[in-house]
């Protein structure tokens, strides 16, 4: 055979391979683009929802009453923000059918509260025998030991415990109530914290496993053959989340190339409290100064406190000069 014949044969054999390889590369590129888009949509939605968890209309519902981590979470507002963000990023903000389809890929939403958690998931509507999404009753973080002692945990050291030996209830910080009970778990701070975290995680994961199993049964009636499973969440992510109230959402089963998208997102609703800024007047000169409440040296100057501000900008707009606590002579 001539060299040109060999060349033609080579092209005939190699060209389909190169074409298929290029097609596969393009498919992988599209899969990566979609997964990146979905990941960003999940993170954005969870961050938006976590940011509104601690927005309350009344002062008595804010954190700081007995515990810096306690607050009344607004689960309805958080869920509405979460779904609105997801609908917008998935392009179904004005498409009720598309929204219903997207909801079919969300087996559960968890709101992690201070002393328990809320679960939002599909269940059978008794009135119509169809599936619909509902909030389940709040589930406490409860633990029972081998001796029959019962402990209700929170996101910090606050506990409510039943001492089976004395048949009475005690409540308060673990460091204080341990002397009032014979419950072994309350005697060791390290063991208490380890069991507390493990109990919260186990309660949520067990409930999620049952919920996702029910979701699999319900979703088959909508023609979805994907089997939803509980993904493994690293302990490090759990530890970071269990420090504050937060939200956990799953998104599974969306076709992406030759496989299905399966991911979750965790978001914390930490409320950062800024130190109080005092606005005071020097009675001798009439000048206004602003300084942190923690500045003990400024308290000795005899300034008359007249206002309280959330930040330096508010104080400056009211005519107060910043006072450098380090420059005050002891």
C-alpha cells in the first residue's frame, strides 16, 4: 500500500476516536459547569437563609438572655429565603411547575435551633392522599443513660436533666448542676461535651434517614427513579455547625451528564455582638468622646455618659470624638 493509503486508513480509524474523545471532554466540561453552578446556588441560598435566622421583631427574642447562643429562630422566614434564592438561581422564580419539580429533589431541610431542631420534608396529606411538604414538630436533643437518667442538651452547656436516683429535675449550666445530681455524665466537662455533640448529630441523622426513606417512597409517584441517600457529613463540619443555630439542606438526584447531582449545604446563623460604644461628655470642656464600655481607664475620667452607639460611625455622626483607651494615663 502507498503511504497515502496508510494515511487515509489512519484518518479513518483515528478520526472517530478523536471525535468521541472531544465529545466526552465537552460533556465533562458541561458537567463541571453545572455542578459549579449548583454548588454556588446551594451555598448562596443557605447563607441567605442563615442570615435571617436571628432576625426578630421583639427585643425579648434576641440572644443574650441566659445564653449568648440562645435566640428564637424564625424558621418560616429562613425557609422562605432559602427557597426564594434557590428558585432564582435555578431559573424557576416565575415557574410554579419548575418550583414543584425542584422541590422533588430536596428530601429535607433542617433548622438547627438552640435546644432542638425542626425538619421540613414531604409527607402524605391525609385530606387528599397526596404528598405535601410540612414542618415536623420540634425535636429536642435528648439523651438517656443506662441508669435511666435523662438529659436535654442545648448548643452550649445549659442542660435540663432528670436524676433517676433522686427523682427530680434540675436545670442550669453543666458546671453548676453537676453538684446537685448523681448523673455521671454531668461530672466531666470533656465527656459531657463529647456526648452532647454526638447526641445532637445522631438524633438529626437518624431522623434524616427515616425522612429520606419516606421521600424515596413518595417521589416514585412523580416518576423519579433516583434513590435518595443520606450523605456522609464530615465530623469537622458538624462541629462547626453545632456551635450556633443554623440550617442544613439537601439537594439530590438532579441529572448532570451521565450521573446525578448529590450535595448538601450547611450554614450557621451566628449572631456577632459588637462591644457597646459609650458616648460621654467631659463636664469641664463640654467635648464629646466615644469609647468602648470595656475601657476601664475611661471610666475614671469622670465623663458623663449620655448615649450608647452600635458603632464608631454612628458616634461620629452625633459629634463624638473617638477616645483612644491606650493613650489614657493610668
